[in-house]
């Protein structure tokens, strides 16, 4: 599953000149992309529960062109993800992402449209 980061987003945090240690929007892109895959495949809506490891290798500001998360499900139900820019530079590497199921059901019409869009 591939998710693309929206362009023209407002500042990540305020004041925006303060540094951050990780790349919160890029990590969230991994979570959102994995979440769409999970809903489309299982109908299950999950929230972030745990991550085995995450590394930020480049900032979003250093990205060249579009930024995308490439998410792969593991056989144990967790996900691995890489965030890359259009030139193929690795920005974030996330391993072993798991979700916790919410009591919120994904509606039939929404689920059908999502599954149709995912092919």
C-alpha cells in the first residue's frame, strides 16, 4: 500500500522554528497508510498501539518531490513502512507497527467504497 503526503500543509507545530527529534507527519503518514490497508482488508479500525522501531534519516524539508509511505503487512499482523521521496531517498524507516482495535465499526458503504478504490 502506498500513501502520499499531502502538499501545502500548515506548520507541523508552533512555533515552527523549534526543532523536533523525529518526523511526526512522516510517521503519521505510515500510520494512516497502514490503517487504510487494515480497514480495506479486515473492516477493522485500529489506532496506533506500538512500534518496534522507527528511524528518521532525513527531514521532510530535505525531501525532493512527492513524499510517499510504502507499507507492507507482516504475517504476524504488524506492518513495516518506509517513507521515501520522489528521488527514492529514504526519509523514515518504521518496523513492527501494530494497532489496537477500536469499538467503532466501519460502515458498509464506506467500507465498500474503500475496497473498491483499493482494487
